[in-house]
C-alpha cells in the first residue's frame, strides 16, 4: 500500500517548472522552455520525472499540477509517493481485523509450516475465506489505527494472503450470561479476549470440538495426577472458582520472591499468579489467597507492561486498574504504588 509521501528538497529545475505551471499558468512544454530559457529536451525530462512522482499530469498535452504537485509548490518541498508492505491479520470466522494487541511483542502468530510442526495446539480450518473487501472496509474505518493500520498508509491493495495461526487456550465456562467459551492468548494471559470471544460464539466447528473435548477429559486424569505429584501437589489443591474455572490454590510459600536464588519443586514465579496452566489439556488458574502475594504479582505484571514501551500515565493507570480487578485486590494499585515498588526492588525505569 502507499504511505504518506516522503519529503525531499526540490531540485532547482523541478521547482521552477512547477512554478511555471502553477503561477504563470503555462500549459505547454514550449511555453515553459521559452520562459525559462532552457531546451525543450531538458524541460521534457523534468516533466516526465514530475509526472512519475505524481506532481504533473498531461505531460504529452495540456499540463496540470495534481493536488500533490500544488502542495509541493506551496511547501517548496518535493513529495515522493512511497510504496510499503504491511502485514495485517484477520480472524478466520468473520474475516474481521484483529486488534493491534495481537501484533505486540510476545504474541507469536504461526505460519502454516510452524503450525503443522507443533503438537501443543489443535489446528482449525477457517470458517470463512479471505476477501479483498475486508482491506477496503478496514481502510475506511475511523478507528483503523486500533487494528494496526496507521493513517499514513493510503490506497491499500492486497498483494497476497495466506493462513496464519494464533495460539489460543479456550476455556468452557458457565456464567450468569449462560455458556461461554473464554479464549486466552499471549496478548493477555490473565483475561478472556473480547474480540475472540465474540467471534467464537458463531463458530460451530469450535463449539462442537469443545463438547467432544469435554467428554474425553476423564481419560486425562492419570496424566494430570502425575503432573501434580511431580510438583508435590494433589487434586486437593484444586478448587472451583467463578465461571466454572478450576483454580490451583497454593499458599504464599509456593511463590518465592524474584530475588530468591533457587526455587523449590512446585513453586512458581509471583507474576504468574492469576495466569492459566494447561497440563495435558486441563485448564486451571494459578491462585493464592494471600492478598500481598497477589498485590506483588500485579505489580510485577505492571513493571513488565511499563517496560515493553513508552507508556503514558493514562495508559499505565488503566492497566493497573485492570490487573487489580483481575487479581481481586482490596484496593486498586496506583502509579505511585508501582514507582515505590520499582525503587524498592531496583527493577524497572521508575526506580531510577
């Protein structure tokens, strides 16, 4: 697709030929040649170049400046259109654009070869094919930047498309709104993704597969039993949480501080509290009843989020509010809390 034109200094002849058309209203090569006192061959070469970069039309007849050419004359700057390639993702259920969070660092979208080679996730064929109209519709949206299409990209056209696979854990749940499929991805491992959840409601193939999966989970009991035993855990550590989601509830001692040099068997990093584990296909949430452990987990995540890029105070405050709610803190964390934690631990830019 085309990006906003690059700005370069004008060559002297390019500028004067543009001015001759704009201000003197000359419409022929001969008039410009006579006025500027340069040979027709030179004027022709300049006009041909200005035509190639979209400044002039009618090089073989009546000359006119394009809107881009008029802007160049007014701004005393040569604008050169640029072509650039941009990879965009659309879901395979409705061919709707994926939000920009799926382009973030840490989200690994698999190409066809990588998806076929892995064994952790079940591959699903798309429910609908890709259509070029999806690009046109996205380009016309006022919120297109939220779907990783910056405003400076103009006149998009499709050069090709292929299948890509987004690793996703799906948890069946019964909520006050009825039966739901709660999808979790690397874009946010602590909360169900609203875009995917909305798409999955109408995906019959996935819903049928989840029913089959639920019916076969009993055969995995022994595998999960061994997984727990290897970590000095048992089924007694599992309890039913809201929305029919299992929780692996562990005491505070199972979540040592990050500066502890060696971790005992069956311990987990604090920042993982509230995240989901999937041993042998059984999904449960890692949890701790100790409020201070959950508070530390929330702060650890906020430090990581803040370190992924330049975050404004408004963005960071919103993240702190979300992670505080997900980890069920008694009071929401603030930027001051994060700054204090960063200084106390010596980690993160806010501790400087």
